[in-house]
């Protein structure tokens, strides 16, 4: 699953915000924030892991989750690329409208 598909679910977006806010959380700490079963939270965490958005480390009997910066950087990079494309198109449109306006004033 890709990152955007993983983030399409509001529960998974909330999980990302929780982990980012705390830096590291156990699966139990994450599950305590939701009114869904622990296995359901585990499934959401699995999707986020597979999408490269979180990473997990075992510490004794606990699984500790943190944000995977590489995965987040890929999302950020894609968003910036799309933003640049949009800005370029707006710039081109602005130039076109200015030229159109200039040619209309001359007539």
C-alpha cells in the first residue's frame, strides 16, 4: 500500500499525529486513544508500517512505534513537486493574462 492510500483513513492519520506528537509510543499507548479494539489498531499500524510511514522496534515485550522520516520525506517531496508545478502553471497563466491585457489596451 502506498503512503497516500494509508493516510486516506482518518484513524491512521490520527495515529500518525499521535506518534509524531509523542515521538515514540507503544502499541498499547496508541490503542488507548481509540474506541476500537487493540487488534484493529494493530492492523492500522501494520498498514502504516507497510506504507513506510512508521517504524517499530521491539523493547522487551513491547513494540514501540516512531515516525519513519524517510517515508514522510517522500510524501513531502511529492507535495513540493506538485506545488511547484501548480505555481509554474499559475505563473504561466499570469503572464498570458498580462499579455492579453496589454494587447487589449493597445486596440
